[in-house]
C-alpha cells in the first residue's frame, strides 16, 4: 500500500466533515443580527474651537506688531501676492478685534482705529533680515 492510499479518508467521512463545517458556518451567520444605522448611537456633535483672546494680546501694539510679522515671510513676493495676503490678514485681525471688544479687553474706538491704520498700510512694513534698504 502506497503512502497516499494510507492517508486518504473514505469519501463518506470527508463529505460528512465538509457538511458539518458548512452547517456550522451557516448557523453562525444566522445567529448574528445585522446592525442597522438606526441601532447605532448618534455621532457626537462637532467640536467648535474658539480661542479666547488673552488680555496681553488685545493691546494695539502687540496686534500691530504681530500683523506686520505675519506678513514678513512673504516680503519678497510680488505686490499682488502681498496685497492678497494683507487682505486675508486683515480679515483675521477683524475677527480678533471683534473678540477683544466683545470680551471688554479693547475699546471699540481703539479697535476701529487700529483696523483702519493697518488697512491703509499702517507704518512701514518690517524688512526681512538681510534685506537691503
């Protein structure tokens, strides 16, 4: 008797084993109930992050300085690019000034004056280090 003949299962036993495995798999599939979207809890609400200004930030000098410093990396760009970046910076400054005024950390007059000053070009822009006059 060769090796393969000795290790073969009789066909009946092999089919019975396969049938049992299939039956067990089917039973396990029918026992699990699908989870529908209605059964799941609702997702948590999205977090809205608002950063409250700190009293030291809501002073005209730091606001003006940070406005100029944030434009500094693009000082070598064309005028059109600088104008657009300045506009975006003014929009962010406006939002900051509104929060400062609403918290009572800056007077509406000071906020308006600072915004107008920076919108008109304000003081001379800061030159990048190594830039020639």
